[in-house]
């Protein structure tokens, strides 16, 4: 087959533009170049066979139009999460409350008083928009917010212990996801790590024996994404705080998942709420904004005012600062907590504590819509079953949440191909496979998304 049969870029773009006038020329030209190169390589490899230049041109045009559609689709898109994992890191973790979304929208429409005191007309700190709420909710002397919890830990270490030692148990040298590890963060901050105890057992005497003139910080890291069980021993925060106070060494408690709602009182895990840690003697507590708190991505630092004041003066704080959208969403989220509405109006909390009757009803609604779809019986079988899921996002390790799933068994394609098609939908949808059956857990599917999800699944299953 002759390379000369391939159309020129401008003629190909013009032909596709005639059929699809809505395509912007800049994307259409790029798609045309890409497809001509693709077909040229396939001709060279001998993997194409067309009887005429016209047939080849038609095939290239069709693929160019398809490629242009793909290019016009945003890379970052909405996904219906039917995995049942509430804080799915790959899907963006916490879903924001409607009030948080409204606050972002209001802030984005024009200017805002990010660093302006409207009473005095003078410059102010951007952190004041959330610090009072954090002080109230966490029962802390002061608070600071940066861009994520790893940054929060980095800032604390850099401010309080740079060039000196921080003492931490070997059993708490965790990897927090994405191959980021606590020892590496400590090294980057210029702090020397002093490991004490063993993987499964650390005693207060281990910390005490490690103290020397170089010790600047005692550190606890909550194992929020795993559990060590069996022959174990760890040091209580109150005991470590007493040791720190005796030697005038601050105690940092890296909570990680950042719970403000008492899930443990509902029998869901053992995650301590932030105020409890400060009451038990922690000088500084750090945690995430987009995990159990249910807000935007952020790292929150609360604790003694003298230490927070030093962090605010650290030049690193500017490099780690949050923007106006994060602050707007965080303020709205914290207001919901202050007003006692978190269990109802913070989506993350509501999904975790959802009662079984509501979860069953959501699953049955999805199954019912799938069963009512045209030719449903010829395309797939569907049923509802009890199942288990988890909070995810490095939160509530080893806690199984009872749930319900909709099982969909396609009759004319494999479950993996069904899920692949759903990921290419608009919106995309994500479920999971168990024993070669596609499962959809509606715990993480909003009520208004259930008809959408049913339509996407039905459309992805061929009739023959």
C-alpha cells in the first residue's frame, strides 16, 4: 500500500471539520497529524490493507474524529464511585459538602478578602479564616493550615527540631502512601531520626533512655493505615507527654486521618478525636483535611500557641500555604461541625455511619432500575447481596463496614471489559470484580447518581 494514499493534514482536518463543525481547529489539526503518523507506522509495519486511497482516507478521517473527541474530553473528570470505599485515594478522597462547594464557587467568582481585614482595611493573615474554628473544635490554643499532612509534619519538624533529634518508635515508622515514608520526611526536614523500641514493642523506658542534649522532639505516629496485632506494647500519649513535660521536650502526635466526629462511640473503629489527644498532653497534633474530617486536601496543625507562632514565622510556611479555595471549603466544612450537623451534612461521615436499611434501599433501587432496562434479561443478570467494605484513604484500618452490593453478570462480555467500558463513560463509573462478577456498592453512590449509574451499566452491556 502506497504512503501517498494518506491524505494531507490540512485536507484531512477540513474533511473532518465539515462533518463535525463543533471541533476547534487547534485540536482537530493535532488529531489529524497524530492519526496520519499512526497510519503511516501501521503501513510500514504491513498491518493495514485498503483497496483504494478513498477507503484509507475514510478510515483515517473516522479515526481522526474519534481521536479529536478524546482530546476534547477533560483529563480530570467526574467519576461515580461504586466501590464502596469512602475515602478512595485514586478517586480524590473526601467528597465535599454542598456548602463547601458553594463557598468555593462564591470565592471563585471574583475577589475576596483573603488577606484583608474588612473592619480595619489593613492586611491580615489568610489563616484567620479557619483558625478560630479549629481552635474551638479541637480545643487548641492555636492552629495553622498547610497543603497536606506530610507538609504539616515537615513544617513541625523543620521548626522545632532541625539539626537535632526526634525520637520515634520503630513500630511507627510508617509509609503513608505513594512510597512516602516518615523517615524520609524527617530526613528532608533536617532532623535526625532516633529510633526506639522494636517493631512490635516499645516502652516508655525506651524513650527515656534515648533522651540526650540533642533531643528536640518526642513523636508519635498513628498507624492509621495498618494494625499491629498480637504480642505488642506501645506507649500511651499521656505517659509520653508526662515524660516530655518533665524534660521540657515538646510532643508531636501525627494523627494522620484527622477525626473530629466520634466514630468510636458508634462502635466504628478506635480512631481518637483530635481534642482528646490535646487533652491527653500532646503539644502539637497534625492531621489531614481530606480524610475522616471530610474537607478539602490540607494539613492541619493544632496545639500550643508558642509552637504554632514559631511555625508561622518559618519561611517554609509560605511555600506550603493553601489557596483561597481550600480555605473557603475548609471554613464551610468546619462550620458544619460547629453547628453539630456533621453526621448528616458531611458526606464522608454520612457515608461511613450510614444505616443498613438505607444502604439496602439504595442497592435495591439500582438493581430495580437495571432489571427494568430494555432487554435486561438478555444482556445481564442482576441481584443484591450483603457485602463488606472499608473507609479507605489510610483511615480506620481493619474496620469492615457492612454494606450491600449489586451483582451484575454480563452475558456477552467479561466483567473486566464491562468495568473498562464504564471507565470510559460520561461520567466515568468505577466498581470492582470479585470471583469474575462485577460488583457495585452504592454506599458511595449519591442518590441522584443511581439512575445515571444504572443507565451507564445497561448501555455498556451488549445484547449479543
